[in-house]
C-alpha cells in the first residue's frame, strides 16, 4: 500500500524526540544536526506558546507523497481537518518553513501570526524562514 498523505495532530507542547546516537562516529556526525534541531525546536516551542496560548489543535505534520502532489489530496485533507476543527470549535495552529507551504495553508484560512528568519547556530547552513500560522475556527461554516 502506498501512503498518499499524512497528517498528525499533536497534543500541545509535544515535540518529536531526536533519535539516539549509537557510536562515537554517529555522535560526531549528529552534533551539528542536533544543534540545528534543538535550536529550531526551541523556537517552535516558544512560538507555539506565544501565538496559540488558547485551546487549539496543533497540526504537527502534513505531507503528501511527491508522486501524488498537485492532485488535490492535500487540499481534501486540509478541508476535512478544517471541518473537524470547526465542529469541535478549535483553532488550528501549525508551523512551516517554505513560502510555497505558507501560500498553500493560506488558501485554507491560515494566517501568519509570526515570521522568523532562523540562523543556523553552527554557522554552516543558510538561515531558514519559519512561519507560525493560525486558523481560527469558523462558526456555522462561515
């Protein structure tokens, strides 16, 4: 079975754990990756707390198989997620890091509530644009 798309709603404050390194070489290779990830996760926690302090659903991950992109699967999933949030009177909050993703989410009612240019703490990678986005729930589908 092919996975066409996936989304995950997370409990507030839930952040993924980074895999444990097994060998000294793994630890050395993982150090800059971990530094970047820790830096980004800290910013995500801070933004999540600041931009969505009220009851809401956190859209932790959204993805569509690259072979299935552009066929409406992601849009259908977003519409359904919006319907569920509206039915339960919950705002939706997410973070994204690409302009095309920001534009995609805006089509479904998400508003940019914060934007940050995130510097790489190791100084080896280019800065990354990061957006916090919120979709207020709609009463009666309006």
